[in-house]
């Protein structure tokens, strides 16, 4: 858990002061009920990118919904959590898959107290409580779910539930979609759905940004050696861009998890095997990934080489 205040973080990174002032006003104006407070995410790290921050904040303050689009490991989910925390709004997260349908989002009939009642879904609760709804991998949504999204994201801000009342969205309710156009099973979003968002394209991470992210999480690490782990990630990213390997091993979460196990005392090669190499199951691809790792992470390295203080 990081202990830097997110407002302070934005000020330090020169985010427009008027936007920051407007966020503070927004938080003070839109109170939340006690039962929703535990849904406000606490950030474990921050997203880096001044322009991305300013675009996202400005859009949300204007009542718009935003679509975070970009390749794998660019921080879309980190930014989503950061925005919920920054605005002080409870979060309802929907991860789209083949079984996500309208009843998953709005709710489904259930028999309770001798009558049929609606068991409320994530979008319903988000709409009523003024939350931020996160639509993760929205380009995997099937048609039944997209109908609900059209209604929830429409400028009229009303969801009509057949057999029940209309829901008027709380004034603070916003929706944030994320999409990775490289994943298998994804599809192009239709024009009507895209038009309901302002789109924020997130660029791939570079060495400087990666070092900031990892130093935030591992400020006790040897920076020279940390740069070798960053080199592994960037080399894999380049191989993926050149279609030599898939994106499976280009996993920033896996790299961070591997470093955590090293700090616990695990040998670096074993840790990176779990966090990176193990993410691909193709033997040919494993060999390519392994070659990159062998050039960067010597077999002789121990956990104390990476984290001298342990």
C-alpha cells in the first residue's frame, strides 16, 4: 500500500490545478452512503502520465463516460482504480466474458418473502448509489449485454427494466470501459457504443515509466539490478510487437509478483519462471522467453542481490 496522498501525487506531476480544485468540489458535493464506502478502492500504486490524467479527469467532471484503450500492461486497470479513489466514488466492476448477459448487469428475478423481486446487479447498484462502474474488457461483451450498456451510457441517463420501474442514474454515476485490442475473443465495438464514450488511448510503457512504477513498489531494491528486470519486460514487449511471441509473457503484473517473491527470499530465476515464463504454454515460445531471461538474469543471482536489506 502506498502512503502518498493522490492529490499530492497529481500536484507533484503538474496536473492542471483547476481540475484538482474541481475534483475536491465534486467530492464535497456528492456524498456517499455508509454502506458504499468500503467499495472505494485504495490504490497500491499510481498511474503515470500527466496528459492521460488530465483527459480522464476533465471528461469525468463533465459527466462523460470514458473508454481506456491500449495494449496489454499499460495500466488501464490501475488508472480505473485511481480515478475511483480520486473522486471518492464506490466502484462496481464487471469483467466481460461469454456468460455476461443483461441479467448479470441489471439483475434477475428471485423469489423472496412470497413474491418475485429483483436481485439487483452491478449496473443497477452503481446507478443508484452514484458509483463508478468499471466495464473491464468491454470489447468482449456479447449483444445481450450491449443492449444494457447502450441504455446505461445514454445521455438520458435512464435504464428501463422490463417489469420494473425505470432507474434514473445518480448524478455522480460514471462508467469507465477498458479494452485491449490484442486479446483473443475480442471484437470491434459498434459505432453506437463507442459514441457514448470519450476515448483515452493509453500508450505502451517505456523504461522511465517502468522504473517509476517499480521504484514505488520496491524502493529497497538495487536499482541497477531492477533495470535488468525492466530490460526483460521491454525485450519481451519488442518481441511481441514483432510477432515473434504472443503477448502472454508481456505481463507487468507477473513481473511485480515475481519481484515480491524475490523480496520474500526466492531465487530470481525461480521467481521469474513463475511470473513470466510460466505465462506461456507453447514450448517454442518458452524457449524464446527463456533466452531473453538468461541474458538479463544470471543463474547465480540470489534474493539478496536484488534486495540487499533482506
